[in-house]
């Protein structure tokens, strides 16, 4: 498991391991999320992002890139392609949230899971 330090911009580096842990607390906002070092074109890679929300007084947020565009509608409040709605997830409750990202063939990022 790789631990990602909180910052306004975070990078999920596939080569650092398939399990990435990000801890967020009240008021923290990740405004830019990027992905790097996916497997070669034609291969499939999956990485799990585990978001541990330790306090949620002012809900912490995580903004996913526009390239995360398939399956994201399962996340409450997120609706890509809808005017005025972004790929920003607000965490209103403490707890552990797990997101899986998949890349295949042409480098398209997909979210799936919980």
C-alpha cells in the first residue's frame, strides 16, 4: 500500500502499487488528481484509491480528472457532462471510501466500485 500525502494536487502512481491511501480531514480539498505510469497500451491496469476521511465538519473533497468518465455516475452528486456539475466528490461522513480505477488499451480511465 502506498500512502499519498495530502495536497491540493495529488498523483496516483500505478507503479507505486495497486493500493493507494489518501487521508482527508475537514476542509481539505484535492482540486487536481492525476494518474501516471499505467501499464503499456494494450495491457490492463487497476489501482484502488482508499480515501480515509477522519473528520468531515466542512466536507473534504476530491476532484477527479475529466478522463474519469465511465461508471462515475454511481457516485452520489457526481454527474459528468451535466452543466454545473463536476467530477468533485464531497465526503459528508467520516469513514473509508474505496474507488477502483481501470485503464485499458487506449489509456481511458474508468472508475468502478464503491
